[in-house]
């Protein structure tokens, strides 16, 4: 009688362990899904912001070129001024790329990926 009870306890324990493992796997899938969703939304917002910033820069540049052509001098000189500003800005961004882009991006991605979740939530 004692061995039958022991085998029942062992099978019950085995079932509980399997259920626990299944629940942990489901929990990890949910956490992974949340992190992927947060990463995707971060990149989507970044791309949208980048596109809007590029359009803003394009239209401001065109407005300056046409204004310069009408008010001060030839339009091609205004275009050369805008080109020079872009080249200087590009060089500055290139040399400051770690401070401006890489370090904040790595920091934000690390925060998203390494964030600890409370299991009681």
C-alpha cells in the first residue's frame, strides 16, 4: 500500500513539475514578445522621426536657397552655402557619432533587453 501511495505522489510531482516548466516557458515567451514589441516600436518611432526630420531639413534648405536667390544673390550661391553647411554638419556628426548615436542607442537597447520583470506582476 505504501508503494502505491509513493508512486501516486511521484506521478503527481512529475505532473506538477511538467506544469511548472510549461508555465515558465509560457512566461518567457510573453516576456520575449513584450521585448520584441518594445524594440519594434522603438525602431519604428525612430524611423518615422528620422524621415520627418529629413523632410523638415529638405524644405528648410530649399526655402533658404530660394530666399537667398531672391533677396541677396544668385540661387546657386545659396545652394553652395547649404551644401557647405551639410558638409560641415556631416563631419561634426561623423566625429561625434559615438556621443550622439551609438552610446544612447546601446544604452536604450540594453535597458529594453535587460530589464528585469517581477514575477508577481
